[in-house]
């Protein structure tokens, strides 16, 4: 229940009405699939463990389905929306359906990959489109250190990669980079029928919990350079894959050995801690 009065969530008819009023034709380019199921919205808010009075960052609020659920839970919401029409319309939707919570909404019109985030939100809750989901998540984890947790709805393929453990079939650079900041895990699935338009792919919820700080920005950049090199050509040994980053296969061999890593191993087998150890050994030869 909202601390600011009654809140009505959007249903399927509301979503279509708002879209028609704004002349919004959902585009695949922007990943616009709007949630119209209140039970799904409340489930996401519960999984995010949003508490009254907390500041929550929402990326891509769209027509406001999830925004209203967050306001119902008593959160202060900072909503970042790329589509200017949707950004301009959101305060009016909230004023109509959650008038007592209208003062708890801040809308930022801009690209979540670049726009400064005001305040110090403690949770991220978002429905992220396929093409930018990983870059947006990593950018926010890097630039908004106040974020302690996140629950993001993403395509199943993306979520499985973010949460993958070392050695699994889909483990890759997003898995390692997310692990630099903390722990990702699949928190549930989302049916296709709760979206309009209905997507042709499955979606999952990913829960992130920030871990201890592993190093400063320079240390992170060294780790990420090695991660990118290790996964640039899958199934290559680390001796071969890292050669271009550290001065050749012989140099890579020496650094891997110094870090206690078998040079004949492949990047798919290394944990984030392995990459941290490798970056520490490679610091003298990396800018």
C-alpha cells in the first residue's frame, strides 16, 4: 500500500488507451513491450524488496506500469526514459492513478547509457530491452555506487548469461563483468502474455546484490580489458587469447603462471577472482 494514498495499476485496456492517446507504436528498436499485468508488477516489486521511503531508480518506465507499482510500495522513484513522449506523459499518468504519490516521482528524459542519475537510489528496478540491457546495467553499477540491489526483467538469453557460473555453456564477458560488482541470480520467469505487444522470446527476472568493492576504476578497467581479450575468440587458450593485450603469448604465459593460472586453460573457466589475480600480475604491462 502506498504511503501517499490509493494507487491503481495499469491493466491491458489502460495500456492500449495510453498508447493510442500518445500515438505510440511500440518499436523493436527501443525494446518497447509494455507490462499490463498487476500481479507481475507487484511480484517484481516484492522481489526487489522495495521498502517505503526508499529511492528506486527505474529505467525505461514506458507507460508507467512498473512505476505505479513502485509508488504503491511507497518508494520515491527516479524514472529515466529515452522516449521523450513517454517521459512527458508519465507525470500525468501518475497524477491520475496515484495522485497522493505524484510528489514521489522524478522523471529524467534521456539515454540511460549517458544521462546523469540524480540523488542516491538504493535499488534499480527495470524492464530492459535486449540490445542495451547489459551495457545499461554495467554502466549504472559503475556510475551509481549507491545502488545496493537490482531486479531487472530481461530476455532469457541475457539473464542466463548474466547469472552464468564459470565453465557453463553461456558464461562470457557479461557474466564476469557483472560479478565484478556483486552476485547475479535468476529470480524467476515472466510469461509472454503479460506484455503488449506479446514478445516472441521468453523473459526472466535477474536479481543483483552488490558485493564488497574489488578495486578502483583503474583496477576494474584492467580486469575488463583482460576479460574482453579472453572472450574475444572463444575456445582459444589464454596464452593465445591474452597475447595481444599483454605483449605476446610468451608474456601472457609468464603472467598467467605468476597468477597461478594454467596458460593452457580457456577464459570460459576463469572466475572473476581469477581475472582479478591476473590483472594484478599484469598491472606493470597494462596502462
